[in-house]
């Protein structure tokens, strides 16, 4: 399959391989079309299991299946993202640490076999409020079913907590914590589903509606939760259940270099 052969071939389930160009083949196969990736191919990865495929191959597959083509774990078109791979000669800049982004979602390693301090929030993580037991909580998000849930990360529990369909869930897979570098943040009042135009896009529902990180008072405690505009409330996890309030504050983040312009 390597070399100058540019003919497309039918792969698994009859999905045709993308046309190959003049760029060199890499020693990595797309499991759908069974062709080697080339340096100029558009490559996508599944968010949960991390398997990699040609974009066109994966798109066709997910049009008729909701599983990963390689391992058959749950996967939808909302749970994939593009990979940008650089293939070039090493340069003097390769060992230079890249600049930090103002707003980052940092993946947390919450596996039971992780290093002892892997659950600790990184520098710049946004702490706000507590959970029902008085433990500090951090702004986070997590993939759950077909949603990206604004979630509440509790380091002492080594888990994030999100609310979904009237229940609260402890989440340890696909958890990301918000980290800010040289940013200003504020909490803007909202009610009955309202949110400021510059609110931080934190998650989305299975229908594609943007959801936001909010904070509100529940049983006298300042709590983090999910502002769901069309539902006109802020949801939060509480002792295994999903509870809500209709007045709250919404998180707004502004990188300082933007604020100075």
C-alpha cells in the first residue's frame, strides 16, 4: 500500500479509502479503510477512546453507527475532534515550551492507578464555592453520554460531579478542569435561563444547545452548576439528585490582552 500507488481501495464495511496524494505514507493505518495515513491527510480522533481515522472515513461511519469503528465504545459526531500532526525536520525551537493559552481545559488523570497527586488541580484552576459537604469545588466539564456537562470538580473526592436527567453523577473519565492564564473573571447575575453575551461557553446538550457555568445559593451554600438557557434554570448535583435554582450568576472570562484593546 506504500509507495506511489494512489488508487483508492475499499476498506472495512465497504467504506472507500480517501484518495492518496504525493505526500509520504506514515506507518499508521486508518482502521476503517485500512490505508496508511499520509502527512497531508485530515485526521480525526474519538474523544473517549482516542482512536484515529481519516475524517471522511469516520464521518461516513458515524452517519450509520454510534460506536467507535475500532473498539465499538460509544461515540457520536459530537465526540470527535481533529488532530493536527506536524511532520517535519526537528528545529532548534522544538525544545522550546509553547506559550500558554489564556483559557485552557486541562484533562485530569483520575484513574485509580494514577500518581498520588494526579488529582490535584493545576495552577490557575478556578475554585469557587463548595459541595454539600463543605469541600472546595472547581470549575470543570466532562463528557457524558452525548453531552458536554459543566461540572463540579472536587479534588478530595477525585471526581467531578454533573447533573443530567434528574440525577447527579460522579465522573472520572473525560474530565477537564478550567485553567486561566492572565485572565480576568467575573460572575454576572442571571435568572430564568438568561446569560451575558460574553459568558464562557462551557458545554453543550445532546441537541447542540450551549450551556454555561453558573453559581448560585442552594440550602445556604454557594454552589457551582450548569446554566441551561432553554430550561430557564441552573442545575446542580446534590446528594445523588439534580436540583435547580432560577436565580444565579454566570461565569465570564476575559483574557487581559483582549481587555486592553
